[in-house]
C-alpha cells in the first residue's frame, strides 16, 4: 500500500477532536471520599492474622521480662525481623501475587493503597516498638538508646532487603525470599550475641547508631524506587477530598 493511499484512508477514518471534554468529565457524578475515610477503609482489607501475629511479638518481651530478665532484649531482637516480614508482605501483596496491574485500573491508585497499608502497619509497629523498648530497657540494664538501636537494626535491615527483593521479583517467590531474609537476620542476631559479644559494648554504640541512620536512608530510597515503579498517583485527588 503506497503512502498516498494510506493518507487518504487516514483522512476518511479521522475522528473529530472532542469539544468541551474537560467540562463533560467534571459534570459526571462521582462518589467522593475523604483521605481519612480512605485510609480507615483499608484497615478492613488487612488480614486478621497479620494483626494477631504482629501483636504476638509482644509475648517474647513479656515472657522474657518475667523469666530471663537481662536477656530479654536479645530474645526480642531475634523476633523483630518477623515483624518487618509481616509489614512488607502485607503492604506489597498486590505486587507479590501479580495483582498490581488489576489494581492499577481500580477506583483508587495502587500507590494510594500501598501507602495507606504501609502507614497503618507502620503505626502499629511504632506502638509495638514503644512497648518493647520500654520493657527491654527496664529489665536488660542497657541504656534507652542502646535498647532502641539493638531492636531497630534487625527490623530495618529485614525491611530494607525485603523491599529490594519485592521490587525486583515478579512472582510469589518473593515471599519465600523475604521469609529467608527474616530467618537469616534473626539467626545472625543470635549468633552475634554469643560469638561477637564485644559488638554490644558501649564503645561500639556509635556504630549501631550509624547503621540505624544508614538503614533508614536506604529504606527511604527503596520506598521511593518502589512507588516510582508503580503506576498512578500517590493520592487520587479526583476521588478524595
């Protein structure tokens, strides 16, 4: 088919430019929802098992404080990676189970849903950490700063690696990899306590603080890359007030 014939066919099937398109779209009825209501609605989509398992992390702290005293912080810090595992697998399950493309075409953008779930579970983890740090501080004999970084480093390390794996994985295998990371970090934490006890001396505290800050920065970068890779806007302002 020569170029001239192609141009003629294109002219015949050329459709007119729609007029007043933006006014028409604005006139369509839309059920609006506030950002607060949207976030609260996402709570019902988080599995009950995730809430229960997250709260179960408190049991080692309570049991440790009652039975072993000073070693409570090491017991709790070994369970902390699994708290991070729950956060990542639940908030990114659309990506893990290959449902992200379907959810991208839903009423609310996938970024909105992910951000809402991360916020909800992040707040839950914050309160759990607040309780854990206080309990471990009271019975372990370490300073409040030491207690905080000893608990935060395993959590942040697991979260950081898991986010990277989820972002680069295209299948359910990401769950297995994230579980393996949680187990590895937990086991390493226990091993360091007995094989490299000197790392927990006060003069090494500055390195723990540096590790915490570096991991926080790395997580921010991973979250940015994750949201950047996900289509859609962070909040769908057409449907929220």
